């Protein structure tokens, strides 16, 4: 009697699971679509008339609207097509229903629903707009959030990085504005905004706002020098992180204004760490005070500075290296020195030795040394 009852249940109890063609192919493909579970025959039906058990007809009814909205956002870019990436947040119900089905049919190793949604959006956008996908540093990332009722929101996040190099060919130009902080989110057209016209920072602000038109940006310097120092050669590097740009300029460009030259090119975020590591060739003008040794002895003492330099900053000890140190001119109390050194050594501190630094020129020469000014002749870095 028990066997007979089981047969009656099997023959009359059927649990139908409707799947859209996308969820059906992703999970089952050509595999079996029925099984016996708790004396119930479970049957999978590829069905477009009912709501898909997993995605609730997301692929058919919602996905086209998402693609349409992304294309509208991209239509703002008239000159160049940006690189993009897609990210989605799905309702937990999507994952739960798919896991339930896969557990029942013992499905393993297949693409999950989130990966398929991202893949399809990227493919359709790429095919219809010629956009390239860039996962590591896209010029626009579209963050898509889908709710339980299949309503959705799309937030475009437009960010890119610029590598800048500046040269100062006249003295008296500051690196930073005196009236504002180091990191800027500025509106240059605001009459309340007062800037030092003779600064690299104000020139950078003008270039970025007029040519790249971001909603906001942030400047990160890799070092600095005196107002009266010249900066020549390939230029001192710095980084600009910009967001909300509708104008994309990928090629290298040079901007010139009254003794300032700034070169910009777009870079990948993965390259930023290496930008801070470079050497610089520095010409230092020094005033010597006290009884001097003969010139040969001074030369030997200056050459002995080659090696490691230790100094304190922000409650920690920092080490940098000097690769070349020599006298290039000496006239009485005035001396010109040339150093090939790592970026980051505080030059005035290194010359005078007033703050903790080892070695210092004053101690090595056994004279009181004053740094009159210094010029950056060249920069050497891997990029």
C-alpha cells in the first residue's frame, strides 16, 4: 500500500519551475530538466509567459532599459568615447533562488547571474557605442543598483588620473597658492576666490577647469622647492585625480604661461605609486662662513657626502640617497654644488644642518653653510 501511495503522489504531484531562456541556458543548458524530490516531480520549463523563478524576467523586461540609460549617459561625450566598466548590486532573492535551483539539481561551476548580467551589459554597450572596457582604471564606472521590484538606479562615476610635470623658467613663482589649501575643489569663476597668479597651483587650476571640465579634482604633489628656485629638464611630476569630466583628452599636451610650462598625460591608477620615486639633479648656491680649508680638502669633504642621508619627518626616520656630490664653482665665500639625489631630501636642512639630519654639509665642511637658493636641473625617473 505504501508503494502504491508513493506512485500516486509521483504521478499527480508536479512542481513546475519556469525559467527564462537566459537563466535556463546559464544553469541547465542541455542537462536534465526533471528530477524526483520528496516524492514530487520537479520540472523545469523554459517559459516566457510566467515570471522567471530566478530573475523575475529581469533579462527580458529590465535589462534593455538599463542599457538605454547608460547609452544616454555616454551621449554626453561628443569628442571621444570613454573607457568604461560596469558594476551591479542585485537583490538577494536572485542569488537565493539560483542557489536553491542549483542545489536541487546539483549544478556546479556555471556562471552566476551577476556575472551574466555584467557581461551582457558590457557586451551590448561595447557593440552599440564602440566603448572599450577597462576594469582597472575606467574613465567612467556605472554602478547599477537593482531593487526587489526590479526598479533600478544608475550612478555614473567619472574619474581619471593625470600625470603632470611642471617647469619654472623664471624665479619668483610659488608651487602652491598662499591663500588656499593644498587640495582643491575650486570654482575659478567665483569672484570670492582669490589666487596667487604667480603659482604653479593656480595655473594647474586654470588648465584643468578650462580643458578637462571636471566637477572636482585633487592635486597631489611629489615634492617642492623654493619660490625662487628654477625647475628645468623634464619637470617635477605631480598627480591630479579628477572626477565628473565630460571632456576627455588622452594625448599628451603642454601648456605655457609666463615662465611656467606644464605637461599633462592620462595615466593608469596602477602607475601612481612609482611616480613618487625619482632622482633629481640639483644645483645649490651656498654661502660659507668661517675659516676654510684648502680647495682640495673641500672637494674631498664634499665628495664624501655620497651615500645615505637620514632625517626625521612626521615622527619617523626617513632615509634617502645621494649618488653624486661635487663642487662646480667656488669664488671666495660663494660655492656652487651639484647633487644627484633622491627626491625628498630637504635641501636647506641638508645644507645648514639646523634640524636633525645626517650628514649635513655644515658638519662635514666644519663651516657654517647657508643655502642661498637652489635650482632643479633635471629629473630622472623610470616612466
